[in-house]
């Protein structure tokens, strides 16, 4: 009996990972361009556009969130909505120049569901995170940050493992091959959902303290390297 032939056409084969779209000799520019046509999961169908990371090519600090929000999806840039504006203020309070930071997300398309006339954030599924992960991996490889801050549980679990709990381990440096300094904290959007002004102020102060911890550790690391080279 002759072997059965697959009825699945290679021309219509479903792409399940962005790894197939990574250019052979990647740069941030070529990877960003390639990501514009990413079809590794179905999120692209309802999103306006791919929202790739942005920042200095060799930024010392990388911030990783979950996914672009409504305004990011419309504008095409990460962290430009209300949560991004809060992040800007927190970075300034922590003594970190946003212009010298690389900001990105685990997932590059906006995952949402309709609620009346609004597009409401919907947490991306595990398979969507896995499909999009190669874009983040290559961003980390190309930028080579000294410090990585995971903003929220989705980013932390994607990079540090599914057992990671931000509620228990936030603000603590985690040994990782991703970068010399890796830390997780809350996503700034969680601060916007605080039930009252006092809670928001308190939690914002904690968020700023986590960012300051990273800034101090990076400064100390740079100082130690200068002393060794002297």
C-alpha cells in the first residue's frame, strides 16, 4: 500500500511561531520591519498594527510589559497611553531617563474584546505569548541590556517561569541568563485600577521604589566596573 499523502498543503501551513520570520542576520531595524507582517498567532486579525519595542540600540535598561493597549495599538508605539504616561512619571521620580530605556512587550499585538463602544484589554493566551516570544528574545539579544524589569505577571512569567509570583517576589533581583540584573514589579496599568487615591499613591510609591532599586544597582555595577578598569 502506498504511503498516505498529507492533505495539508505547505502553501497554507499555519505559522505557529515568530521564529520563522526572524531575518537571518537580524538588526533592530530589520526585525522591526519583519514583525510588521507577523501572522504567528491570530491576534493580528483584530489589531490595528504590530507594536514593536523602541529605544536606544544598546540601552542599559529594558522594560518589558504584557502587550500594547488601545492607544498603543492606534499609534503604533509602546507605552504611550495612560499607563505609559504614569510610567514616564515614575521613571522620572526614580531618576531614570526614559529616552535611554528600551521599552517593549511580550506580545506585539493588542488583545482585546468589545464592551459597548470600547475595546477592553484581554489577557493574551499562552499559545499567543509563545508564538510571539521569539521577537522579544531577539530584542534582548540585540540590545544586550544590563537590567531588565518585567512589568506585571504576564511579562514576569513569560521570562522567569510560570511559577513566578509578582505578589511575592517583586522588587527582588532574580538570577537569570537574560541579563545581569533582572527584577519584576507590577505593571503601571494596575496602579490606574487602584480603588482609591490613597491606595494609588501608596502603590505608586512602591513602584517607584522598585525602579530606584534597579537604577541604584545599575549605577553601582557601572561604578564597580570603572574601579576595576582604573
